[in-house]
C-alpha cells in the first residue's frame, strides 16, 4: 500500500529538479500527478516516463491567472479530484547587489514565487476537501538572509506569509498548508545561481557552496522529495502552518 494511494496532486515546476523528483516519488506512493510548468518538451518527457495513467500536464506560467485556472480545470477533468497542491515553480532572479539589481527582475521574481503561489491556492482551494495538503516550496533563504539575491530572498520570505495566511484561512475546512525550505539542492536552477554568484564553473562553484553547508554537501532532489511526500501524506496530518527546513544545517 502506498502512502498516497488514491490521491491526486498538482505540481508546478513538475518537469524539472525538485518538482520532477517529487512527481516520481508521489507516483511511487500511489498518487496520480498533474504537472504544470513552462517547458513543454520536458513536461511531455516527464509524463511519458511516469506513465499516461499516472500523469498528465499543462504548459502554463503561474503568473498568468487564466493559465493557472485552465491548468487546474484540466487536472480536475483528467483525474476527477484534487488532494495535494505542490506549489513549487520558481525562477532565480538576478544575482547582483541591491544597488545594481534590475527592478523589473525584482518584480518578476516576486510575481513568480508569491503571486504564483497565490494563484495556485486561489484556484485549487475551492476543489479541496478535508485532509488535503498544500505545500509551497520556499527556500532556506525564506528563513534567513543571503547577499546578492535580494529578489529571490524577498520572494521566498513572501511565500512564508502566503503560507501562513492560507493556513489560517483553510484550517476550518481541515486543509493543511505548510512551506518547505530546501538548502542548496543539485538542480539546473541552483547550478545557475552558484555559477553566477561565484563566477566559477559548475563543479568549483558547487564546492564553494558545499563549504558553507554544515553537512558538507548539496541535497539531491530525491532527498527533498521524501519530505514532500511526507507533507503530502496523512503521516503529517497534524502539521499546518509549519516551515519545514531540509537544509543540511544551514540555519544552525
Ligand atoms: N535547487 C535548490 O537549491 C533550491 C533550494 C531552495 C529552494 N528551491 C526552490 O525549489 C523550486 C524548484 O526549483 P528547482 O531547483 O527544482 O529548479 P528547476 O530549475 O529544476 O525547476 C524550476 C521549475 O519551475 C518552473 N517554472 C519557472 N518559472 C515558472 C513559471 N513562471 N510558471 C510555471 N513554471 C515555472 C520551470 O519550468 C521548472 O520546471 C523553486 O521554487 C526554487 O526556488 C530550490
């Protein structure tokens, strides 16, 4: 018996990195998954790998409210109901000191993370019942500062506010909302931040970051996915409003 038997999850950023690993882990635990993201080829590939009976996708930008509404409608039409919302899509924003940080990129980064999570909760919550779980991927930098990525840090803190507001509002309906705070995790996303922040190649840049992490290494997407499955499942039935850090000790 799987821990997510009979459950349907919608996952933004489901075609890459943490989202893709979580989709696989959820399917392994018995769920069906509807992936939402920007990259049509990667979405198709992911669905082919996960299997047509277990997975489907919609290409959509989470900042586009109508596109989110359409994606949610397609998920419901395809799978009949919705139990888990994994709001995980994210962009890195610029890497620059505040004085040089482009204002339009700051605004865009806030939109992808905060407005994107808002759109997902706004348009999925009417379909959710008691026992449903909403998970927002924030970051370790949703709980601490970090120089050179102000748009990203502000956006990841904003997601904590969104999570808390939604958790308060949705407890009367017994819907749980939690945020997930990964530390550096080996994905294309993190490679890009690290190379731009250090000006080094991928391996050397990753080594520089490893030296900052008390456990001495990056997480794998599969490790983060284990916590996602936990938060999605009834194993975490008494958790709501929690900021769940999986960060190799960075917050110590
Ligand atoms: N990798 C890390 O070290 C790390 C650490 C902490 C938090 N995170 C967060 O984890 C989440 C997933 O990142 P990842 O590392 O797996 O990166 P990734 O680049 O592998 O995946 C990001 C995904 O988000 C999707 N996406 C980006 N902008 C979108 C938009 N506007 N609309 C819809 N989809 C969009 C992309 O299509 C892609 O599938 C992000 O929210 C990121 O901020 C990552």
